[in-house]
C-alpha cells in the first residue's frame, strides 16, 4: 500500500512535513507514530535517536510523495530543528 493510499486524509499534513513547514512529531504526534510504523513495516530501519529517526522518516516521506506526484522535487527546505 502506498503512503498516499494509507494516509489519504492526512496528505496535506504529510506534504507540509515533507516540505519542512510542519514539525510532524510535535504538531501531529499520532500521525507521526502511524507513519513511523508504516515505514518500519516497509523495512526502514530507524536508529533509536529522535533527531536521526525524524530525518530518516522525512527522507522516506519526501521520496514517496515525489514518486507519487504529490509534491514537486526540490520543494523541501532543509531546516535544522533544535528540540
């Protein structure tokens, strides 16, 4: 199942996170946990470090949303978050 099919009701939120406009883990923690679980089930390995895991998730999310035509490539702004 694709990310857009699984999370079609939250696609605008996921687009915002992938483009660096929304801190998914802080603003939408339930969606963040569900998306993390989605990628774990797809075989993505996380590092048990919150910052690294968030970047891994965003990289996967961004790549999937570009592949599925939800966002244009190069629309993601790299933002260094300090928690």
